[in-house]
């Protein structure tokens, strides 16, 4: 996969595919992100978000793709061709071959297996395209959906960061988990198979 042609990258699963976020995603992403339940567990954004802010976010995301700092994907429903959320391989550190993972799915699309599949595709991109050695996934201690996602994908618990996120006037603890390249190698076949079984 050639990162220079990042606009052409398409990571295909069964239910969803990932491609770089682009300007035309703004109205749809704007509509989905404007939900207080969806953004409660997101660290860098909270609803209400304006369309102008969303467009600026995408401009910055495109710059980050160009400079290979951060890789923000739109998650697209294979059936409808519509964007249903975003995920990212961020904080990319090529020297130490590490990055972090983040994700959100629009509320109407929760609990359909989209999040899991998008996460698998992003981890695959991280380990197999970027050749990362480590991917970190950090989530709010209260976020049971993220906890389930990490259990399904198999990231390992590392610890708790105390009062690390300020949300709506309150500080929250975060759980830090990670996966290493060796672990991905061992698990990836089984994980990819799991996606196919979910489809049946
Ligand atoms: C966390 C989040 C990304 C999870 O995404 P999701 O698409 O709902 O997750 P999945 O559907 O893949 O998995 C969740 C559950 O749905 C189940 N599921 C999968 N396919 C299913 C199907 N066809 N029918 C019903 N349930 C299904 C999964 O088994 C899992 O169930 P479990 O609770 O029994 O384990 C999503 O809830 C979200 O965006 N939340 C708000 C933002 C957020 O918290 N982001 C993470 C910040 S770190």
C-alpha cells in the first residue's frame, strides 16, 4: 500500500470499509457527531459542533494524512455507501513504531458490529501497512462499550491514568490498553475470521 496515494487507500471489511476522511464527508459527519451520547466519551470533541468546525477538522485531517502524522478514516457502511463514523490511527511515532487508536460510530449504528470491524481494519493498517510495533487504545473507565471492544479485539490492560480527561466540568480516569505486533500476528487470523462469522 502506497501512503503517497493516501486518497486512494481503501481498507475493506465485510460490513464496512475505511477510506481517508474528505471534505465531502463534512455534512454527514456533522450530523452524526452532534449527539451528546456519542461525544461524551470522546476526548477532543463535544457536541454541539458547528459545520464550520467539522470542515476545519477535515482540513486538518487531510494535512495530517499528507504529513503522515495521523490517519483519520471515514467508516463507510458497505451496504449503503454512507459514512457512519470515524476512526484514527493517531499520534504516529515512526521512530518508535507506535501509534494510538481512536473511534466513534454514530449512535443509530451502534451494536451492529461496525465498531469492531472498523477497529480490526485500523489495527491491520497500523501493524501491516505502517509496520507498527505497538498500538495504544485508551478509553474512559466508564465506557463499557469501549471495554467490550478492547476485549473483542484483545488489547491488553496496562493501567489506569487518573483524572486524565476533563469532560463537562468533571475529571475522569482512563484505562490504557495496548497491542503489540507479535500479539497481532498471533491473533489476527482468528480476529479476521470472527468478522466473517459475525456476517453469517
Ligand atoms: C464504542 C463504539 C465505537 C463501539 O462501536 P459499536 O459499533 O457499537 O461496537 P460493535 O457493534 O462492534 O460491538 C458492540 C456490541 O455489539 C454486538 N454486535 C455485533 N454485531 C451485532 C449484531 N449484528 N447485532 C447485535 N449486536 C451485535 C457485539 O457483539 C457487541 O456486543 P457485546 O456488547 O455483547 O459485546 C461505539 O459505541 C461508539 O462510537 N460510542 C461512542 C463514542 C465512543 O465511546 N468512542 C470510543 C472512545 S475511546
